[in-house]
C-alpha cells in the first residue's frame, strides 16, 4: 500500500529531502554489498582470463613435447605434376627418385540397360548376389535397389560395394563401385524378372580395379589407395598422374625444417609473455596481490630457468636464446636460437621433448599447466567454487537489506506524515484560539 506524502505543507520543512538524506545513510551497508559483489565478479573474471591464457600456453608446449614435433622436416618434389609429398617428424633426411607407374582405381560395374524412371518398380523379383551376400529383389525401383545395396555395405559383413545412379542422357543406369582397389568383386543376378518391358538386370565391368604403383630408388611399391604412407620413412606421398615412360622419375629431397620448430618456440614465448604480462597488469587491482597469482608467476619462472639433465649440450631454455627481462617476460636472441636449432637438433629434442631417462621441459610445463587449469581442481575452478558460495551469501544479504530499507523508508515517511498532520492540527487549533480571543476582545 503506497504512502501519501504531505511534503512539509504544515511544517514548512523539506521533508522529502530529509527522508532521502536519511535513506542515503541507511543504504551504506547495501552499497558495500554491491561493491563486494562487483569485486568478486571482477576477480573471477580475471582468474577466468588467466585460465584461458594458461591453456593457450599449454597448447604451445604440447606442440613441442614429442620428437616428431621438435624434429620437423620438409619434403619437396622437383615437380608437382605426378604427386604431392609431405614429411612428418619421423622422416630421415635424404634424396629419393620416385616414378609413378599407375594410379589406384576402383572396380566399376554399370547396368547394361537404362531406365526412364528411378522410382518405378521395374524390378519385380530375383536375387542380386554381391560377393557372398544375397540381396532379394521384390518390386524394387532403382532408388529402392540402391538403398538395399548400400544397406548391405555396412556392419561386420559389409560387401565393400556401394551403389549409385547416373543419367547417361538416354536414361538412368545403376552403378556398382568397389571400395577396395586391391580386390575385385562379383555381381550377378539369378531369377531376375522385370516389368514394363525391360530386360533382366545385368552388369558390365567398365573399370577394373588397379593398385597404385610407384618405384622408389628402383624398388616397386604398391598401395590400395593413391596415398603411400612411409614408403619413404616419415613421408606421405599422394600420386596424381603416372609418368609418361617406364624409368621416368621425379626427385624428392627431405631436409630438416628448422623454421617450423623456431616458429613453435616463438609461439610458446608469445604465449608465456601473455601470461606474465596479464599477471603484471593485475597489480593495481584489488586482487593484484593475490598469493595464487604471484605463485603462478614464480612457478613458471622457476621452471623456465631450471636445468634439465639431458646428457647433451642443451640443458636450459636460455641456451636457445630465450632471455628473461626485468619484468619477467622473455625476449629471443634470434642468432642464438638459429644456431641451437641448426647445429644441435638432437640436443634440442632432448631438452624440449625429453627422452627415456628424463622429462623434457615441455612435459614439465605441461604437468604444471594441466593441474593449474584443471576444470575441477585448477586455480580458476577452485576460485569459482569459493566465489559462487560467497556471491550467493552476498545476493541473499542484498535481498534482505533491500527489504529492510524499503520498510525503513516507509516508516520514515509515515513518521514525517504524522508530524505534518500533528502540526497542521496544532496550527488549526491556534487559529481557532486566536479567532476566539479576537471575538472576546470585541465584546468587552
């Protein structure tokens, strides 16, 4: 129920301003609660942002935690007319001569007859046998027959044959395509009958299956697809066209790709600096001196400068040209990094990826970063648990305080209204007495 305010009509006082001033004082606890709410929300947002940056850094170390990732290689063909080529970290440097003899092809069988409609039930009965699988024909159209054939090409006993439909201009034809270039398939119809005057369904093989074949330094290698994996160790090769003549070859050179590992190291440094800079940027905030923030910075700097017992010439990241600045960030000495990558790839591998007898610096960082960013027990996650509990209490107190303030304001307005009414009544009484005295004086 709303309160009618008289606003100082009787007293002459600005009671509305008085109530507002009193309520401003009364709202101080509510203002503190709102401030606390903003603080905890902002603090959690800061930890969430740090968590994202730590996960980015984790991903960069994960790009450097195996020999295949550290020991990057590139493969380049003298010509791309016949095949494409790429190398992984397991490749071996060297030169190779490759000749493409044939491409892999799948067997294709096409129906002898063509049909005006895909949906008419032209195939009334019979059995289509693909390999050892029988497919019953029962008033089927081209579309329904395709569905049956493709359904048979699934599960443990899949036929390895897919069906499709083409339009050759004179009508629709059924096409069977083998999925395995290494093996031929058979397709036969028994007891086949048709409707609408069509001949019984039969197939002709229009393309036989063929293995892809290449010659690597005089050695013939075949594949059931046009991609050859590890014909050259660590190299993937996809053929696209046979060489014109027997004995023709294209050379391939496999070399260490120092630029890839340098880029990965630089990406790691960028992500590391993003974490350090973000922590430093929080120093002027209310949570900037949070011990857990400082612990992240200290722990990372400790791991960064720790030596790894590699047994090789490289034992610290500083030997790669990573130099720590006064603010804790890293800079890269390009000359030293280039020298370490170019001349000490084995030792670089031991330092970053580790070995059978020691843990690499990447794994050391990863273990810490995974624990710190864990969705259940990590820094941001544990802070969120505490923050959510605290915010729930604050929200409850805000609701209670707002209700109390509403009642308090109503009480004040009622009190001032009562005062105004009292003063108004007193004024009326005074006026009456004055009038009576005046009349008394006139009669005497």
